[in-house]
């Protein structure tokens, strides 16, 4: 199954996503707390898919997405956002995000979205 990098500044959200994905056969190969770490870990780990929070310290998810897409135009990044961030979601999709999921989300929706990227 796909190798996933989870990026979110909230530890409980990273743990929640990890639990959902591992339970459904995904391999979580790394976690990052901000966009800066996300870019570094993407380069180091070369994941199949990245789940990326939008609002994070140091470097936002959208800015990290732009850097990752510049490094690897085939990167599969799914943005996770809270309600009320529609303009940022639009910017993310325009900059290469393959999909977006609005928080809070259901496990089935997350798993289905990731599976659609690897089939």
C-alpha cells in the first residue's frame, strides 16, 4: 500500500490520521509539524502521498505545497483544511494539490480520497 507523510501542527491530528491510515493498510513513513519540516521530509523520504494541513507555523501548507511541487511536479499532496479557508483551498488546488478534505472529516472519506490517488 502507499507510503504516506502526514503534515499537521497538531499532534492529536497527526496521531488520528496515522491511526486511520494504518488501520486501512497505508504505511505512514513520517510526520512533520510545519511546512518547513514537510519539505525536508518529502525530500528525505519520497512518500507516495502527503496529507498537508493548510494553517501551520513557519511555512504554511500552501507554501510547502508550492516548494514540493517545484521539486517534484508529480507529487501527490492532499490538503486538509478547516471550514472557512476556501480561498486557501482554491490556491492550493491551483498550485498542484490533488484534492482537499475539510476538517473534521470521516475516516472513510480520508481513506477513499487517498486510495483514489494510487489506483
